[in-house]
């Protein structure tokens, strides 16, 4: 059992360390998903609202929409970061 674990650890690829470029990619992917989600979510405004003041154009963009779009943004950002890291760009 322990031998399998050691072999699995040895075959795990290394990933890049955190740096400002990684943060910028994650921020941009989240902002992209929020912008797309604002117009793509058809049944918006059904849950609780955000506890901060927001412009009137974002009136129906509440907490469920924010959680959904940032969750997708993190999935997209992780994929982009891993892809760019393996390509040697980051």
C-alpha cells in the first residue's frame, strides 16, 4: 500500500508557483465569466441580493449568480493556468 503511494507521488507533475501573473490570469477569467454570466443567466434575481450597493444595470445580479459565475471562473482559470504553465508561458 505504501509503495503505491510513493510511486504516485513520484509521478505527479510539478506545477508553477504562485506569482502575480497567475493571479492576473485568475482575476481575468473570473471577470470574463461574470461578464458573460450577467447576460447568459436567464432566471436571475431569484435568490438573495448582494450586501453591497451596485449600479441599476446589475440589479438582478445576486449572490447565487455571483457564486455560479465565480465558480465557473475558477474552473476556467485553473485550466488556463495549468495549460499555460505546462506550455512554459507562465
